[in-house]
C-alpha cells in the first residue's frame, strides 16, 4: 500500500508542478506560484528515493511514467 501511495503522490506532484509552471509563466501569475512549483517539482524528484532499495531506479522511474500517463488522462 505504501508503494502505491508513493506513486500516486508522485503523480500529483508532477502534474501539479507542471500546471503551476503553466500558470506562472503563461498566465503571468505571482512569483509565489513559481516558488511553489519549484518546491513541488523538487519533491517529485525526491519521491523515487522513498521506494524500497530492492527496486532499481530505471524500473521505478518507468512505473512513475505509467502512473503519470494514467493520472493526466483522468
């Protein structure tokens, strides 16, 4: 259950961070929006390190991409 939760959280960080970049740069939102997106995308980059050490990075990252595709479609 923990692993699935990490995948879902990473998907939310990736989609949310990307959306905040869009708001900040394309819709001229405040620099605070830019700061929030940097923090959220940094957290997304840290998420794979919480997966069990037995799983190699390449497989974890590929699985994150699959979760992103499903989450962004929803």
